[in-house]
């Protein structure tokens, strides 16, 4: 019986075959497929956020297919194949976990292992001729995530605020600078100041050991949940948000907050 991963590879070969394959799949490149890869990673995160294990299984399959797709295009161009990707990952995991794979001296405390991990990654960057502290922080990361990673990397060499208090001071400073540019009507400078404020917010998340994308996803989900409450309440009167006003919707928003905080009703006793 064909192994599922081998079957997936065979399907990919068939799809990419210029003679009888899928025209859409054949014409794709690394550049055209990359956005789909990012989208699938977000859909995996979404399934995890919703704790939907059936959907997570499906989305992980979609993400795996992206890896197979990129690997097949690379194999066609003579660069590498899927097995090379897996082998490189296995080698990296073993190299970065000496405390697990045979080095008794490395079996130290969690903090020491974390420091050793960073030393290993630093050595890998040197081997890749990436000598700058920020060299290998991917440009393609979501902006908030990249901001947190940039500040984390800079913090390792001492370029960091001592505590969150200084971050809050900087945040207040950036808010005031943003107010000034908004009042002046300078949209470009306001955009720059807004970016500075978001960067400081990402830095704060990093200091609090919170992933900013996770925090924002949670806020998005909360907004959707509460706005859907507003829509549901208005629908009881046969109305839509367009037929309401801000004051009423604000009141319903507050009601949604109260409903979320209300303890669940105990089941009635038989």
C-alpha cells in the first residue's frame, strides 16, 4: 500500500505534468504560490484558535500540500526535493537539541538550554554569512510578529528597555507625537508615527511574553463575537445595523460585554 506522503508526492507530479496535468498547477511559481502558503498557515492558526480539531487536520493537510508543492517545483529545477527538506529539518532539530540527542553535558536547566539554543542559532547565522544581529529575521513575517522578533533580537545584545515602565513612557510619547501630526493634517507623518506606536506596542507584547499576533487575533474574534450580538439583538426587531444608530449599538455592545461576563446558568434540578 502506498504511503500517504508518497501518494501526495505522486499526485503533485501528475498535477505539474505539462502533458495532461492541471494547467493552473503547471503555470505556478514559487512567487505565485507563496501567498497561498502564508494563507494556509493562518488557517491552521485559526483552527487552533477555535479548538476545531477536525478542521485543524484538514488545514494541516493544506499546509503540507504547500510544502509538497514548493518541493516539487524545486525538484523540477534541480535544487532539492521533499526528502531533502525533511532531512535538513531532522539535522537541524538534532543539532539544536544536544541535551536530548546524546550530549549529557547539555542536559542543564531550561534557561541554560535556551541560552545554548541561541548560541547554536548564532553559529548557524555565521555559517550563512549572516553577521548582522537582525540579518535572518524574515522580511515576510506579519509586521507585528516581525517587530517583536526584531526587538527581541536587539534585546539579546543589550539594546532594550529595562522594564515595561519605560515601554509605557515611550508609548505615551508616540501617542502624543501621533496627535500632533493628525492635528497638523500631515497624513504621511501621521502614518509614520502610527507605525512607531504599533512598533512600541509589539515591543510591549514581547516584554510581556505575549505573541502580538495572537493578542490581535483574540481581539478580532472578540469584536466579531460582540458585533454579531448587536446584529442578533437588532434582528429580533426586524432591523439591521444600518437601521440603528451609534448610541443604540454602543448600548448593545455594553450588553454583549455583560453577557460574556455573566456566569453560566446552572442546569435546572430534575
